[in-house]
C-alpha cells in the first residue's frame, strides 16, 4: 500500500511539473502493480495525450468511463482532435449522458464533437466505408441526441436495417436472422420489437444468451408480458433461475417483476437444497467410513482430521466432537482442543464444567480472544468474573501489541471483542481513540492512493466501532456511490450525519444518492 501511495504522489507531482512523459511512465508502472488503479488510468489518459501515445489514451479513456466520465469524455475529444476518430467514438458510445457530470458546458462541447463525428461519417460514407460511418454517427447521436442531422442519418440506417432484418428467414438461417436484428437494436437501443426478435432467435442458439436477451426486452418495456413468460419458462426449464434473478433485480421493479423474482428465487433455492441434501448425505457416509477406518493411536493426526471432516458435514454429531477432544488432548494440541470444546458446548450448551475447561484451554492455546467471542455470543452469566477478567486482560494486551506492530486487522478485531465484553470499561474507552486514529489514517491513505480494496474494508471496521465517524463514513459512502448502491448509502449515512463541517462531504454524497433514488 505504501508503494502505491508513493507512486500516486510521484505521478501527481510529475503532472504538476508538466512532466508528461514522466507522468505516463509512472502511471504505467503503477498499473503494472494494480492494473485497475483509477489514478494510474486517469493520469495515463491525460499525459499520453500530450506525448502522442494514442493507444494508451484510447485504452485508459475507455477504462475510466464508469469512474470519471468527464475525463473519459476529454480523452475522447483529444483523440478526435488527433485524428483518432474511431477510438473517440468508441469512448463516446459508452458514456451515459443522463448524469451529473454532463452539465451545460460539457453538453456544448459534446454538440461540437457530435458535429465533428457527423462530418467524419459523411466522409467515410462517401469513401465507401459505410461501416465506419455508422459507428461514427451512432456515437455522435449518443452524446448529441438533439442533433437533427445525426438523428435523421441514424433513422435512415434503422429503416434500412429493419428492411434487411425482415428479409431474413429465422428457420433457414437463425444466425443471420439474429445478426440482422442485433444490428437494428444497436442502431435503435429502445426498439422493443427488435429486442424481442433477437430474444426469439437466441432461444434457438443459446439459452443463457436468450435469458439476457429477454432481460433486455424488459429493460426497454418492464411490463412486456411475453418477455416475462419466456424468461420464466427458460429459467425454470434450464435451471437458469439465478441468472434470470440477477438480471431482474437490476431492472426498475414493478409488481410483475417482483413476483417473478420471488418465484424464480424460490425455485432456485429449492433445487439447491435438494441437490445439496443429496450430496451431503453421500459425503457424510463417505467421511464416517474414512474416520471409522483409522486407528487413533497409530495415526492421531489423520484421525483428528477425519473426524473434523465429519463435523463439517454434521455439526451436531456429538460422537465426532468427543473424539476430536480426546485426540487433541492426546496430541497436546490446545488450539484444536479449544475448537473441539467449543463444538461440544454448541451441542451441550449447559455444561458448566466444559465452560471452565474452555477458558483454561484458551489460555494455554494463546487464543483468549476466540474464547471471549464465543462466551459473548453464548452468555457470560455462568462464568466466574475473575476468569473473564483474565481473558479480557490478555486480549487487551494483544490489542496494544498489534497496534504497536501496525497489525491493524488484529488490533481492530481484538478491540471489537473487548467492546462487546465490557465497552464501558475505562481502559477500553481510553484505548479506543488510538485504535480509531490508526485505522482511519491508514484507510484515508489507501483511498488517496487509489486502493479502495484496502480502504473500504478498513473504514467499515471503524464504523463497526464508531458508526458516526465522518471520515470512515465518507470513504464507504464514496465507494457505494461509485457502484450505484444508493439505498445502502442512505441507510448507512442518514442516521449518523450531524451538523458540522466534518460531515459536509458525507452530506453531499448522501444528497447525490438521494437524488439518484428519486429519479
């Protein structure tokens, strides 16, 4: 993470110094470590435009469309200005202009780009390169939908494509039929008839593609009865319920779609349970046979492993749990003995003798946190306070050592356990600021380095301890908004935002998410 952070710092400095070759080189090096790093892609797209490395501009520009559409649009403009018109069009075709970034200033520039693509398409068409002309005109209309000349050109292409598609015979050549209607749908993405024709063709070619094609129909017309019927039929008949459900939940929900999601989910889950139960019975018989065939004294480790396999398949098997405890004690393996005692207590929770053995074993195994977590879940009432205090003190020391060693996962895990046991204890309360400060600092540095995979989980751990921490809220909220998980963002932030400057950024993210949900 430090290497990535240092790389981002050097990239920003090179860009500030107008060292464009250096910026591009450093960005490529960062992308070698993390191929999807947003900062690396962003600065590569910017810098490579100054060094004339148009392949990098095109690839990086296309990659940043979901993360920074304005920068992707700017990359397209630079490509177009450099004569890389097709590459610019390929970026423009991916942009979603019905979002906040597409303001009046960008719309004005997009109009000019649309005119440029119109003219380039006319030249290509005149030269006989009709395929390139279509690509340019479609992309131009994508970013300049009010351009009447572009709209008229594309309408002519649509009419011609429909005529070609109607001339195809689905029974004689289903592939050609599908290709023809796919062309119509590309030219006119909201044509529900073309989408339905393509879906029917896919039913003869590939059932998975047919599911996706009928989902496309529903994306255009959410109440399309035939699409709902065919989707239900294909999913149930070919065990594709999960694929259909994943697609349906991404659509605008209505009563019919919600009912279909419920029906398909129930069918999928029932089939999964039936299949899992059958497999489980067979595997359990095999595991029991293996375990019973081993000699505990001759092969204690294999014996231990075999009975653990049985417990995985049958967690309430009392005989297996007892055998694990016996052989773990024989081996002097206190970590295994601890897990065995926990399993026994899961099966026989009222055994106070076992609870006492659990605590002693946890101390000998050095796994006091594991014992405390289990006791917190299953009740501390029957455990002497002095024994709990011994475990708590050791976990407290473990937390401090982990913090000094910068092992934040261990420190946060230990602290959460302490908080569950006795959150009001003065020593635990005193430790809390240091734990949060280190975790938040590391999460913030990771986000600045373009490493959300590290930043977001760490920030979530902070929120487990302090749900209203403004920096952690901002990091997680920004990630949720980036992935269009607006409902989760509102649920996460709304109860905890307070007046004050430290919550301004979180409030803006919440407002954006709320606006998207309202639309």
